[in-house]
């Protein structure tokens, strides 16, 4: 059984007048790379991109800066939409957009007169922790997440039940975190407010320590 993960080499180049993100597909199957600019800004070119195994794509960063997210999708149509996994933004499948159960990488590039570029990697949505890594130059940062779908909880405590996300053939394609199962809209989640209720610590709200939330 395989799992969807962002097995890629994320190379961030930052020199005067030259900044880019390079993504390489290290899977043995094709993936599409989706981008989302923060605050409804213009898309990062070249936009949604098909990557065959061992192929790469490069996203140039303008001098004015850019902030947003990249993530992988699979099982898509020829335009990179209607995907079986990773379609967490419109155009949504008939049952609604997928919950964010894929790996995402978020970048913050200010204008070129600053040296405070950073990235945050949400390595696996099945786990409650995010690995925020500031980027201050240096080598590329490899990241990967190994989680077998067979390990996805089927009877999670706190009445959360099955955390698996189903594909077109009712097959397991992803595994949700307990927080997303709590706060994501139906049919994938329960649509609860993550700041309310006796299960709110599943999402570790502001002002609560990680130890209080998960241990």
C-alpha cells in the first residue's frame, strides 16, 4: 500500500536578484504541484504543474516578495484538477474540497531588501505537530514523511471514529489529523469550532502548551 507524501527536494535559492523554489518529484508516480498565494494574491508562476517521477520545476520569486503554500496532488485530470488526493481548494469534487491531509510547505519571501525568508513544513497532517524551520541560507532542505495508510486510526477516541479519507473507489487515500476531523466540515469532519467544546485541545489553541494538548 502506498501513501501520498511530499517526497521532494525543496531547494530555496536566495542571492541578490535571484530567488526561486525548485521542487523535484522523488515518488515513483506522477504528481501535480498546487500553489496558493496568501491574502488572495496573484498565483505563483508557472502555477499548477505536472511533475513526472524524477522531474523538477522551478518557481521564480519576484523582487517584491511572495508568501504562500505548495503541496502535491495525484489522480488529477489533464488540467491538474478533480484530483483524487490533494484537491483541498476549488474546483472541488462533488462531496466538497478534500481536507488538508497532504504535506504542505509554506514560504515567506519579503522584498529583496530583507534577509528574513522562512519556510514552515507541515510534514504529515496525521500528526499534531508542525515543523517550523527558518531559512537563513545554506543547503537545500530535504523532507519526507512515511506513513502507511494501514496505520490510520479507524476508531479514534473522543468520538472521532475513522480518520481515513476515501477515494473514488471508497479506497483509503489519506489520513486526517484529529484536529481536522474535529473542525473540518462534513462529510470529512465534524465541523466543530476548534475554540469550543471539550475536544478543543485536539487543535491546541493559542495559550495552551503542546504538553497540555497531546500528553
